[in-house]
């Protein structure tokens, strides 16, 4: 995926980031809305994502957000959903956006 992102039109990527910024809290709390956005962005980036993988992402998203607020333990999510395919650098990036539960 990192190689795919290197070849992406930067303007298109900025457009997607703009769409993310415009997303309302209600949309973030609606898993179907998040799933549709993820699917749309994958299609725009020409990254093939099968439905099973997308559903796995949504399960992790629901666990991570618990109602739209990032509050999960990243290591737990990686163990549960990563299937051993998530490297340490990605975990570190995830930790910037997902705070551990108290």
C-alpha cells in the first residue's frame, strides 16, 4: 500500500483529506458511513480491497472508536485484527491517533 500511495496524484490525496476534515462527528459515529468512505477512497487510490478485508477493518474501527471517539489500546487491536501483518512503524503511527483506554 505504501508503494501505491507514492504513485497517487497528490491533489487527489489532498482532496480526500479535505473530505475527511469535512466529515461530521455523526458521520464518524456511523460505521456504515465510515465503511463507505473507506471503500470510496480505496477505489480512488485504485487499491483493491475485498469485502472481507473491509469488514475486518470495520470491526477494528468499531472496537477502536466505541461510538466515534478513539480510545482503544493499539496493541490489543493489532493482536486481534492485524494477523501479524502490521509492522512497528505502523503501530507507532496508529498510536498518534488512538489513545489507550483509562
